[in-house]
C-alpha cells in the first residue's frame, strides 16, 4: 500500500517538473501539498515499516495492516485528485 501512495506522489512531482531520488523526499513532499503533519508522519512510518518488511523480513500484524488500509483509503483519493489532468 505504501508503494501505491508513493507512486502517486511521484506522479504529482513529475507533473510539477520534479523527480525524487529518495523515498524520504517523496514523503516529505506531502507537506507542500497541504497534508497534515500527522499524515506525513504516518506515511514516513510506513516508509520505515516497508523497509523492514522488504529488506529484513519483518512481519506486520493484522491490526496494524488494518490501520494502514484505513489510512491509505483516506489519503488515496486526495492524492488522486491532485494528479488528474
């Protein structure tokens, strides 16, 4: 789910003529799009969790996965509206 949101943010960056070369820069770009500090912080937490699951084999429990799903379902439409041309 993190990667889907990150790709949407990167699409917005590209539409603005920019290219991000790091996940941290992509996540921090959410601030300039008007997202709240808590949304940016949670997205950054997801970035960290993604690294742990992808590179170190850590697992995510069901409750946390549900929390992530709710967050992404809330954030996704906001970002999607921003990239519509």
